[in-house]
């Protein structure tokens, strides 16, 4: 029978049992998911109400709304991953 080898080889000085700070990631995801969602909605409303001669322009506000929407999506995905990992590890 063949001896099992670790799937990942550790390089560097990290401990073999290192774990991520799931509580901190959970707190940050719970904080920033609604915050980014609200800022996405706010920029979208401001972009919809922008006139052609307003500063910042409608395109700039739309760009900010898209960026905040991407950040909302990333924070929500991280929240899902953290919750799933906490269920399996704890």
C-alpha cells in the first residue's frame, strides 16, 4: 500500500495548521455587503437624475454604480463562502 502524501506542499514559514480569520471575514462581509448595495443604489439614482450639464457626469456616476455593484457581488460571494466554511469546519 502506498503512503499518503499531503496534497499541498507548504513553502515558507507558515504553520501547517494555519487557518483564516473566518469571524473577521464574516463581520466584514456582513458590514460591507449592504453598504455597497446602498451605494450602488444611490449612484444609480444620482446617475438617473443627472442632467447633461451636471458635474459629475452621468457616465461617471454610472461607472461608480457599476464598480459598487461589482464590490457588492464580491462581498456577497465572500459572505456565502465564509458561511459555508464555518458550517463545515466548526
